[in-house]
C-alpha cells in the first residue's frame, strides 16, 4: 500500500519514473559562476588594499592669516568632528525659525551662525574639507543645493 | 525562585525611577547645550509688528525698477521666464507661470481688483503699483502649509523655511496676491550675478519676499526700502511714534483685497 503512488487523478501502482537531471546544467552553473564572479569582483579587487582615510586640510588663506592662538573653530575639534551635523542642524532651525543668528562659542566669542558666511569663510576649501570626507563615508548632504560655495568660482576667476 | 505581582511592580517602578534619574535621561529632557548658545544679534531690528506703506505719490517707474532690481540682486532671484530656444517668443501665460516674483509692479486694475472701474483717474491708471508679499496677519499660506515650512513670526513676518519646503504649492493656491512663485527648474543658471552671502533656491521649492528678515537681523532696513528714497516706509506698527504709524495717520491708505480677511500689512497711499 505504501509504495502506491497517489495524486489528484487517482491511485497508481507505482511512481512515474522521472529522470533526475538538471537540463542544460553546464550552462546554468557556468552562468551562475560568472554572475557571482562579476557581482563580487569589487570585493576581490579591493582585497588587501586599504583606502586611505581622508585628511581634511586647514591650510586655507583665511586660516593662515590668523594668529596661532586664534585658530579655533566655533567648538572644540573633537566636538566638531563628531557633531558638526547636529550643530549645523541646530543653527539652521534657530536662525530661520527662531531668528537667533549669533552663536556664542567657548569663552563667550560670538559667531554669526551661517554655513555659507561663517564656516566657508575659513574653510574655503569645500572640495577638500567637506566633500572629501562625505565621499569617503558615502553621505550626500543636501546643503549645497541652495547654499553657495563661491570660493571655487572666485578661484577660477583668478 | 518565583516573583509575585506586587514584587514585580515594585521592581519595575524602582527601575523606572532609576532610569529617569540617569544622566542620559536628563540630557534628553533638558534643552540642548547648543540651542542655548544661540542668541539674536545685538544690533538686530526688532518690532511688535512689521509693516510697510507704499507711497504711490512718490513712487515712479524708475524707483519701482530700482526696488525690484536690488531685491532680486540681493536675494539671488532668478529669471526663469526665458524660453529654452532664444529665438522663440515665450507665451505670456508661460511667462506668468515661470517667473519668480518677490517684488514686482502691476496696474491698478490688477493690484486692486474689485475697486477698479472704467473711469479711474488717469494718474492712478498709469501708476506702477509695487506689489510684494503682504505679510498678512491671518496668512492663508501658513494655514495650508502641510510641513510648516511657511510660518508666521512673532513680529508678523511670514517666513519661509526652505529646508522644509516640499514644493506642494498649496501656499500658492492659498495666497490671494500671487506673491509666491515656484521654481520649475534649477534656478542657479538663471541668476544674473550671485550674491555670495545669500543662498539660492533649489528646483521644486516655493519662494517669496520675507521683508528682508536676514537684513533686519543685522540691523539693516529691507533692501527695497533703502533704495526707494522715501517712497517705501517700513517700521513697527506696535510703536505709535514710528514712521509707519505716523504715515498711516496722516494719509488715506488702501490695502489689497482686505475683504478676504487675510489682513494684509502692506498699505498703499494712492
């Protein structure tokens, strides 16, 4: 009874004999191998190679002009490195929605809270200073859709 | 080891208390350190209610053009109403649709519909009425904005937060004055000369006049008021001795479509 084969059309004496075989197997497997090779090729290509971490430079003319002790950002370096995006986000909300345009930095120094006018005044090397890291970590901030980076154009004009 | 209900609730309550008292929780609940560090500028102009009076008796075509030009220059306002093919003349309807308006001039019958009639004085017919956002006290654009990108400041300025605008254009449908324009294309190539201290806009956002909020914050009068040579009076309605209040007291003024209830705050001496 057990070896009788049953399906929706009735009970049969024995299972139908179907050849266990993958048709066109060699093409399929060859295709799969090629597919995986192509898909994983970037991994193989970069295996063992370290992509150098970005080194943002602070050698812009505006910073060079400052005395050594005045070469400070609006917040300490460690804070800016980790939290500049939160700082800019707070700035834009406070400036546009709150009308508060002065930022009081450490030691009571006042800065105009503006990406385009304050940040870029010193960091006039946007491509080197901003874009390099953003590209490295694959983020695309939407700042530059509206905010102008004139420094590049001025350099071209010169 | 088993735990009864009373015990469980006690432990849960105690751990909540400990959690609330934790350093992170306090930091979450307290206002951020960075927010507290932002203040208005010391020389910023402040008011209870900003308003403008346009004295059409003093405003001629040349002054109106000067006002428009300086505004567009200062705020990087593009001229999008140019045909793709320079040889083809643009349809006036398309010009209307594409142009970006912060401040512009128009005829009496367009500026004050409902008050015009066939026999309007020639002097008034010929006037280039300077039109801009009316900074309404009851702004319909603010009411319809789904993201609160447009909002009303304490001092009455109807402001736009470009970071929030999603380009739905409800505000344009809501505004009865046509004071809002949409960027149908990337505005950057259409700006004659970029002002490096002011941002541009992006494709897909709405823009309008904001009484030069960025200049008021620096202690400067709006750009158009500065070049108008007395034809535009700008000031605080909350201050009875201000020039605006005195001008309003001394002259008969009209407003655009006041019957709609938006309570516009740009007044016209005709």
